C-alpha cells in the first residue's frame, strides 16, 4: 500500500488549484501523505529550474496536466526511478493514464497498488562544440534538429555509428523513441512504434527529396549530425530541441550525438488495454 506520493501539477491546466486540492485531499483522507509541486509556466533549459529532481522517498509521482507536463516530469525525475502516472487535464492525453471522470476509483487503485508498470526508453543528446564544450539533455519523446526562423532549407549530414548515412535537405530531422513515435514523428509521416520497444526512429521533416522514408535503428546505435563550418549563416539558423521544451541554438561546426539514455521512465498502467486499443482510443477520431 502506498504511503507517500508526489503531486506535480500544471498551473496553466488548473489555474485555481481546485483539481489539485481535490486530489491531495483525497490522498490525505486515505492516510497517504503527499507533497504538491507546481510546474513553472515557462520551460527553461536551466537545471536549477528542475523542482522534482531533489525529491526522494515517494512511492509514485502523480502528474496533473497534459502530455507536455508528463514529459517535463519524466525529464526532471529521471534520476529518482519513481514510477509516474498522469491525470489528463489536457486534450489528447496520449501519455496520461487517468481521465478526470474516473478519478476516485483510479486513485484508490493506486493507493492499493492495483496496477502494473511499463518501462519506456529515453534519449540522451549531446551537443559537442568546437571548443570542447558539451551540452547534455534528455528526452522521453524526441530530439528534433530543424531550421529556425526563416523558410530557407537546411542541409544536415547524418552519420550512424561513425558511418555516413545521408545528407538530409529540408526543414530538419526528428529522432524519436517509441513513446514519441505517435507525436511529431507521426505528423511528419513517420511510423508508430509499440511504446515498450527498444528502437530509435529517424524521420525527415519536409524533405526536399523523392526518397524520404523513415529509418528504424537499433537502440544501441549512435546518431550524429555534424554541422559544417561553412553552411550555417544568419538565414539558415539551426535549432536542437528536446521534447519541444528545452531548446538550444546550434553553432557552426557543432556535432549533435543522439543515443539511448541509460535512464528509463517507468509508467504506471491501470488499464489492460492493448497498445492498438489505446492507439484507436486516442487517435481513432483525431
């Protein structure tokens, strides 16, 4: 039986805090202690802005919000190895497990540990600068390297395990986990992958090519995007984003290395719906 939970709430989705209070009051009425953390309105790349990372000793993290809030919580909690479950206060809610109309029953099942867990792989991205500086960030959904600002096409030389793969021309590329395959990757024409798989998917964005098929790679592969010293100018700025929240402007000569992270996100699952049933439920009428 659970004794202590961490509630991570998006104040944009629950501006008056009424739903958050309802959840915390329920846990306390059942004898379960809880701490409430409110996510920042603005996502920043400053690690000091992470408010979950220092919290330990909780049985699980309850995320109140949409898919973006779940992604933020997963990144912040990557070192804690605490399972996460989301309550959908957003629209699609592909990463959330609990709908508000069945809140009490779901929370009772959580308290009595009537669930199973599912591990999802994460990505680790390293931006290596010519001066030796290395910027590291992780994502649960995807890492996107794309043009910034104007409408000019960019050119991205991509290598896999040190071997040249392809010169991608267009708006950029997406490297996604199976969890993120139903997001931006799907919109760009990429395949949907069973979320507990251990693979990476490489998909081009608005490719200027007759052949723009996605590529499914092993989770053991290392993808490198090497920006030339001469191509990037003020009209061809390039950005690297992690789950669409953490963003870095790339510089001439940067190399972005993408690989499977050593950390996983563990999701709590209450329903016995198969992946295909969940897919139809979330995307069938979209």
